[in-house]
C-alpha cells in the first residue's frame, strides 16, 4: 500500500494492495527528513564548538 499516491488522479482501484511500494512523494519526504536531521546535527556540533 502506498503511503502517498504520487499521481494527480488518485488511486484507480478501491482495494488495498498487499506488500506495496513507495511513491516518489514518499521518497522525497524521507530524503528531506534525513537532510534536516543531518543539518540539525551539524548545527548542534557547531554550536558546541563555539561554547
């Protein structure tokens, strides 16, 4: 089952798929969240170096 449906028209069928896949929207959101965590960790380390 998709976390988000990346197509504009939505889902064509009403049944849930078993063991589905990720859409590109999910991949972009997860990648963005990983980037935010890495940047926050880097900024935290820089803050501690100044103190």
